[in-house]
C-alpha cells in the first residue's frame, strides 16, 4: 500500500499524459489540411493556365456579349486604367486564367463548327468552378479585392452569421444581373426573404413595420455583412439604438424611467410583425399583468372595482416609455 502511495503521483501523470496525447491525435485527425496549392486552385483555377485578358478570352465568342457590355458599364468594369492599359478587374479576376479555355478555339475549329451549324463553346471546365466551390472560397474571390480596408462595410464579414453559415457574396450580389452592381434598398426584402421565409411570414401579420409597403427596409436595421457588437446582424450597437434612429422620442433619458425595461425594446415589442397592435409581444392588459398586479381606481366602490376589467392600461399610463412629469401623487407612474 505504501509503495502504491509512492508511485501514485507518477501514475496520475502517466494517465493524464495518455489522455493528452490521445486528445492531440484526435485534434490532428479532425482537421485535414490541404496543400496551399489546392486552396489556390479553388480561387485562381488551373495553375498551369495563363491570364490572357478579356479581349483574347472573348475574341472567338459572342455568347457573352451581354455579360461583357453590362460589365464594361459597371463600376467594376470601368476600373480599366486607360494610361497603362492594365485592367484592374476583368473576367479573369473572378473566373481565373483563361488560356486553357480558349486554346482549342483555332480558326479551323471555328470554321468547322460554323459549317456544321454547331455552337462553339470554350473549354470552360478549365476555369474556376465558381458556382460549386465551397462558399468561403467563393467569397474569397471577392475579398481578394474587397478587403475590409477597401470596402468599409466588410469589416465584420468574417465573424458574421452569414459568413459562418456558408452564405457567399454571390448569394446576394448578382454580378451579371445588370450593369448596376449597387444593391437597391427597395429590392432587399425580396433578396432576403428568399432564405428567410419565417421573417416574410412575420411581415404579413396584421401589424408590421411597413417593410412590404417599402417605407422601411431590412437594411435600416440589419447589416447583411455583419455587425460590430450586436447580435442578429443589427446595424447599431444595441437594439435600443437601432430603434431610436427613427423613434427618437423614445430615447430618453427620462426623469421617470420604466426601470431598465426600455434599454431593450424587445421587452414589449417584436421588431418585424405581430398579431397585436403596436407590435406588442402580448396584448394589453396581459402585457402589463405579466409584471404588475392590476389595481383599483381611486374613488370607485368595491362592487365597481370587481367589475372593472382594464383592457388598456396605457389609456391612463400613456407615457409608458418614460416621462419627465410627476403623476398626481408625485411618483411618476407614466400618467403624463
Ligand atoms: C466580380 C467577379 C466576376 C467577374 C469580373 C466576371 N464574372 Fe462571370 N460570374 C461570376 C460569378 C460569381 C458567376 C456565377 C454566379 C452567377 O451566375 O451570377 C458568374 C457566372 C458567369 C457565367 C455563367 C456561367 C454559368 O454557369 O451559367 C458566364 C458566362 C460569365 N460569368 C462570364 C463572364 C464574362 C464574359 C466576364 C467578363 C466580361 C465575367 N463573367 C466577369 C463572377 C464574375
Ligand atoms: C479584381 C478585383 C475585384 C474583384 C475580384 C471583385 N471586385 Fe467588386 N469591385 C472592384 C472594384 C475596383 C470596384 C469599383 C470600386 C468600388 O466601388 O469599390 C468594385 C465594385 C463592386 C461593387 C459595386 C460597388 C458600387 O459602389 O457600385 C460590388 C457590389 C462589388 N464590387 C461586388 C463584388 C463581388 C460580389 C465580387 C465577387 C464575386 C467582387 N466584387 C469581386 C474590384 C473587384
Ligand atoms: C445576405 C446578403 C449579402 C451578402 C451575403 C453580401 N452582401 Fe454585400 N450588400 C448587401 C446589401 C443588402 C447591400 C446594400 C445595403 C448595405 O449597404 O447594407 C450590400 C452592399 C455591398 C457593397 C456596396 C455597394 C452597394 O451595393 O451599396 C459592396 C461592395 C458589397 N456589398 C460587397 C459584398 C461582398 C464582397 C460580399 C462577400 C464578402 C458581400 N457583399 C456579401 C447584401 C449582401
Ligand atoms: C425595425 C427594425 C427591423 C427591420 C426593418 C427588420 N428587422 Fe430583422 N430583426 C430586428 C431585430 C431587433 C431582431 C432581433 C429580434 C430578437 O432577438 O428577438 C431581428 C431579427 C432578425 C432575424 C433573426 C431571426 C429572428 O426572427 O429573430 C432575421 C433572420 C431577420 N431579422 C431578418 C430580417 C429581414 C429579412 C428583414 C427584411 C425583410 C428584417 N429582418 C427587417 C429588427 C428589424
Ligand atoms: C442565401 C440565403 C440567405 C440570404 C439571401 C440571406 N440570408 Fe440571412 N441568414 C442565412 C443563414 C443560413 C443564416 C443563419 C441561420 C439562421 O439563422 O437561419 C442567416 C441569418 C440571418 C440573421 C440572424 C443573425 C443572427 O445572428 O442570428 C439575420 C438578422 C439575417 N440573416 C438577415 C438577413 C438579411 C437582412 C438579408 C438580406 C439583405 C439576408 N439575411 C439574406 C441565409 C441567408
Ligand atoms: C427606419 C426607421 C425605423 C426604425 C429603425 C424602426 N422603426 Fe418602428 N416604425 C417606423 C415606421 C415608418 C413606422 C410606421 C409608422 C406609421 O405607420 O405611422 C413604425 C412603427 C412602429 C410601431 C407602431 C406600429 C403601429 O402599429 O403603428 C412600433 C411599436 C415600432 N415602430 C417599434 C419599433 C421598434 C421596437 C424598433 C426597433 C426594433 C423600430 N420600431 C425601429 C420606422 C422605424
Ligand atoms: C414596458 C413595455 C414597453 C417597452 C419596454 C417599450 N414599449 Fe413601445 N409601446 C408600449 C405600449 C404598451 C405601446 C402602446 C401605447 C399606446 O397605445 O399608447 C407602445 C407603443 C410604441 C410605439 C407606437 C406608438 C407611439 O407611441 O409612437 C412606438 C413607436 C414604440 N412603442 C417604440 C418603442 C421603442 C423604440 C422602445 C425601446 C426604446 C419601446 N417602445 C419599448 C410598451 C413598451
Ligand atoms: C417585463 C416586466 C414589465 C412589464 C411587461 C411592464 N412593466 Fe411596468 N415596471 C416594471 C418594473 C421592473 C418597474 C419598476 C418597479 C420599481 O422600480 O419598483 C415598473 C414600473 C412601472 C410603473 C411605476 C410604478 C412602480 O411600481 O414603480 C408603472 C405605472 C408601470 N410599470 C406600468 C406598466 C404598464 C401600464 C405596463 C404595460 C403597458 C407595464 N408596466 C409593463 C416591469 C414591467
Ligand atoms: C383609469 C386609469 C388607469 C388605468 C386604466 C390603469 N391605471 Fe394604473 N394607475 C392609475 C393612477 C391614477 C395611478 C396612481 C398615480 C399616482 O398618482 O401616482 C396608477 C398607479 C399604478 C401603478 C403604481 C402603483 C404605486 O404603488 O404607485 C402601477 C404599477 C399601475 N398603475 C399599473 C397599472 C396596470 C398594470 C394597469 C392595467 C392592468 C393599470 N395600471 C391601469 C390609473 C390607471
């Protein structure tokens, strides 16, 4: 027994060490790391291909004339540097080097295709498989230029719920949609509701922020690219600040505050839509009765009191968000 006590310490260390080693092995196994070249291929395409420029890419082909026209007219396309002749952004910036794709397009092949009435296509499988690479790799294609210091609103992208959940830039931005790359806020509801059906349902409830009416927009409250400090991709640091950008009169501070309730408007309101008036989470008086008892009205008889059922506490407590004026008893109570 004494001997066991003597070696006990060493035994414990050995057991712990074994666990540690096993743990490390598990960590190693669960994170296979690809060679850098593989990642590069995801973003750049075939490494044995060369960049040949938009003109050479499209020389033999008119199928992409509209894409090209739109692109040339867009902010990205107009970045061509006239002095140097070096394009800053062209088709290959996103689709990868194109030499292999057009290698086969010899004048002879074009003539033969034309004669046979066949549509000529380039060997586009040698380009980046832009639609099928993992979402983070898709975004990386954009982020190699739209780094956070170049495009300010992307500062919080990497930590955003969207990025973490494999939403990519091109899920929202349609590069070939038209020449106008700018997102029109009027279109954001449709853009977002494609994926957020439950939110769409909330906005169709009888009481809702006028988003379907296009008076308020998803992007007034949310930044799709991420949020610095608030959860739910909110544009401002807190829920209260998000709401009081428009409802400034609810901001306070008031002499008589409703405890700290108004620090988070969600204590009583739901942001998108509700079956209750005023976007309330519950109807009055039940909303208030969750936290307060009802009370008799001064000057009424007992019988009347028993019959009295308040439906709207805020008929009397009309300054429910806070007030600077005292009530008749001098206490506050949000009467005026
Ligand atoms: C800023 C990045 C970017 C640039 C620059 C760009 N594209 Fe694209 N392109 C994409 C993305 C992303 C897709 C796939 C998603 C989509 O269809 O919008 C795509 C899709 C396409 C498709 C359709 C492929 C398919 O599978 O349907 C064609 C064709 C195309 N691009 C041609 C061009 C041409 C030609 C140019 C140059 C004039 C060009 N692209 C420049 C990003 C880009
Ligand atoms: C090779 C560099 C490069 C790549 C790759 C690139 N962009 Fe751009 N992008 C630019 C430049 C330069 C502009 C024009 C200047 C600006 O507005 O920042 C621009 C403009 C834009 C605009 C319009 C901004 C405005 O105010 O009109 C959007 C939206 C955009 N890019 C999205 C994307 C998306 C999505 C991708 C990936 C599919 C992408 N870009 C890939 C360089 C790039
Ligand atoms: C969930 C949808 C969504 C995703 C994903 C997304 N964006 Fe946006 N993006 C928007 C919306 C909406 C706007 C316009 C309103 C705003 O500024 O929030 C915008 C604006 C922009 C702008 C400014 C030009 C403009 O249209 O006002 C650029 C540049 C841009 N995004 C690039 C990117 C890049 C690069 C990525 C990927 C890293 C990305 N976005 C991912 C929705 C998205
Ligand atoms: C008036 C401000 C406001 C507007 C407009 C708004 N939201 Fe929200 N949204 C919020 C707030 C605040 C939350 C957090 C709610 C919570 O935590 O209970 C939220 C939460 C969400 C969530 C998280 C899930 C959930 O339902 O709680 C999604 C997704 C969402 N909003 C999408 C949208 C979309 C899409 C639109 C436009 C169609 C939109 N929001 C318009 C304020 C707004
Ligand atoms: C391609 C699909 C897609 C599109 C388009 C999209 N989202 Fe999302 N969004 C997601 C996914 C996936 C999540 C994470 C899972 C979830 O909460 O449903 C998410 C989560 C959110 C959340 C919750 C964030 C959190 O922290 O819980 C908000 C808010 C949100 N999206 C707003 C928007 C807005 C605003 C737009 C339009 C500008 C938009 N989304 C467009 C897929 C999308
Ligand atoms: C972009 C501006 C804007 C933001 C941000 C905003 N609201 Fe509103 N809110 C409106 C508008 C516009 C109305 C509709 C007013 C009307 O119809 O007269 C409204 C109406 C309301 C109503 C009354 C609904 C009714 O039945 O008339 C409540 C309650 C409300 N908002 C609470 C909030 C809360 C809580 C937030 C934060 C999550 C918020 N608002 C953020 C603009 C905004
Ligand atoms: C203690 C519950 C409670 C909290 C917390 C609360 N509200 Fe209200 N809010 C109400 C009630 C009840 C009504 C309906 C009052 C009425 O009908 O006079 C209302 C109505 C509103 C209205 C529409 C009528 C009006 O007075 O303009 C807006 C806008 C509003 N609240 C915004 C906010 C904002 C913004 C916050 C957060 C800073 C907030 N509320 C926090 C209970 C609350
Ligand atoms: C989530 C709980 C909650 C809800 C919901 C709520 N209150 Fe309050 N209310 C409080 C708290 C906490 C105080 C501060 C109590 C204190 O300081 O002792 C307070 C204070 C008050 C006061 C001041 C008197 C006092 O006890 O200090 C009045 C009046 C009041 N609330 C009325 C209402 C009315 C009317 C509603 C419904 C529109 C409502 N409250 C909804 C929690 C709530
Ligand atoms: C008919 C008007 C009226 C209605 C309706 C009403 N109250 Fe009051 N309430 C008052 C008055 C008046 C006071 C005392 C104000 C003062 O002088 O300080 C008061 C005081 C209060 C107080 C503070 C009690 C204290 O100890 O100071 C609370 C909490 C309260 N009411 C909650 C509610 C709730 C919850 C409802 C709805 C179920 C409600 N009231 C409906 C008029 C009303």
